[in-house]
């Protein structure tokens, strides 16, 4: 199995000199489960040869299933300063391979520009 071009499940959304943005779709086909990914090359002298990969995820809170979970979440933020949520992205084997190849290729491209 080899990475595809165009890549199944991954769409290039924006491209700049030092960053590239992608939309990664979940195999479950629910549009709310997709993830926006930004890959940025760091030009800061303190961060030698680093790449930042940021994921923007839409999380939901099914308050009707676990009682007062919104209040619990607010309480955690107020008292601990932190509230943790998770997101699962289902990828086919092909989409996972494409995902890895996109990161690898983008890092090479951004490195060549800096």
C-alpha cells in the first residue's frame, strides 16, 4: 500500500510561506468529526529545527447522558484551570498512510523554504 495523490480523507485548505493547513475527514462520514491540521515551520532561533503540528477539533458535550457534565466541566475549569476532552478520528489504513505522508512531505517542503 502506498500513499495516494490526491490523498483520500485529506484536503489541502491553505498554504503560506511557513505554514500549511489541511482538513482531515473522519471515515465515519460525520462532518463534525473532521479535524483541521496546521503544520508550521518555526523560524524562532530558540526553537531550532522544530515543526509545530496543531489540531483544531470540534468537541461536543452530550450533557443528557452524564447528568450535569457541563457544570462539572465549568467547575473543573474554575477550580483546576483545566478540562480535558478527547476526540477520536477514524481513518482507513489508506487514509492513515496518506496522513503520515502529508506530514512528511509538508515538513520537507517547509524546510526547503526556510
